[in-house]
């Protein structure tokens, strides 16, 4: 009953409330990124959701589109703007995903939606992370986020799927708030973003 009815209702209610409360912050961040990212404050990308159905995710754009002499994008750490770094550190880049929650693509809590290109790389056990809607935060995020290995991250994701409950979601939301305040686990060691998943071999 909770995953099918109460969880979506709670998700959309809380998402709407947070969007209204944080509207001034959202407009301020969007304005800053508009000027720092060549009039492109938002980042859109297709990600797999529930049952691997593809949807378009909303995020604040924290990196510019600078390229090298060959027309290839520069490494992430060279494209991350000062404003983008601050937005990531404070996790404000996730705010637009509340729109995805209202649209029903995402939940407040669930496995993070990863790249579409990873879909063929999962084994059957890891594929179970798509048995629930992806979330803005999740069990893996409060247990290391980008600082843990892919294998451990997937174990946390599947554990969440198997133990999903209202109390667990409340715990994850609380732990997420604490981590945001402390800025813990934002980056993987010295890199700007998590290294790509290359499969299980």
C-alpha cells in the first residue's frame, strides 16, 4: 500500500511545498548560472526510471561547454565553474528534480537515476534497482554517495528496494539533510564526478 499509493502522494505533496518555499533560492541560482553558463542555467539528460523507462531529468547546469582544439568537451574538473562548484557543494543542483517528482518520473527517495548507457551493463541483481522509481536521494547516498564503489552502491540500491518502507524513507531524508549541512560525500576522492561504470568484468 505504501509504495503504490502513499509514497507517490507524500512525494508530490512535499515536492510542491519545497518548490514553493525554495522559489527565491531557485530563481537566484538560476540567475547566477544563466550568466556563468552562457544563458544555460538548466541541464537536461535522459535517464532510466521505473522498469527502465526513459525520462528526462532536470538539474542545474554546473559545468560549462568548453571544448579543446578538437571540439571535444574538456574534463569535468576544467568545466566546473566557481558558481557550479558551490551549487554542487550545497546540493542545490538537485532542486530542479522536484519537478520530476511532481511529474511522477521520480520519488524523493530511491536509487539515483544513472546513465542510459549503463542499462546493458547491469547483472540481473543490479537491474533490480529499477523495480522502484529513482530518487533525488537514496540509501547509497547516505552511505557514501560518490565516495563508495559502484558495486557497493548497487548493493545499497537493491537493499533499499527489498526493504522499502515509510520509516526507512524518513530515515534517509533525515540523514540526507545532515549530509547536505556537512557537505559530506559530494565527490569521489579527488575527482569532480563519479568515474563511469564499466560493467562487472
